[in-house]
């Protein structure tokens, strides 16, 4: 019985549907609504980035990065890689930084 009522109601509303002119009303309302999610997202990203920077410097991240790079170049030089292309290393570093940036942005 309820299926029949549902069909009758759907048919009635389909037949008597009237479109009301918007005249830009929806756009004006949406433009004046506050965007809380964007603000919260920006605050969260700022907080996380600041925390990451503080931890990086507090835990001596600069020295760790420099030590790792020094070990990398020392190992490369000792293994006999004499034709190290600095341009390729620069491109690889830029790609890694870009991927890190994208990962951080995707967490927001």
C-alpha cells in the first residue's frame, strides 16, 4: 500500500512542479556565507607547519640533514662514482621537495 502511495505522490509532484526564478539569489547568499571550513583548514595547516618547524629546529634537524648529505656524498665518492652529475642531483632534490610539499598540502 505504501508503494502505491509513494508512486501517487511522486506522480503528483512531477506533474505540478513549478520552477521559481532565482535571479542570482542563490549566488548572492552563498557569497555572503562565512567559509568556516576554509578558515579552520588554514589554521590547522599553520599550526602543523609551525609545530613541524619548531620540532625540526629543536631536534637539530639541520645538522641531521647536513650529516646525511655529507655521508651520501662521501659514500658516493668512495664507491668510485666519479662522474656525479650535479644537475641530476639538483633535479632529484627539486622533485623530492615538490613531492614533500604536495604531501604536506594533501594532509590539510
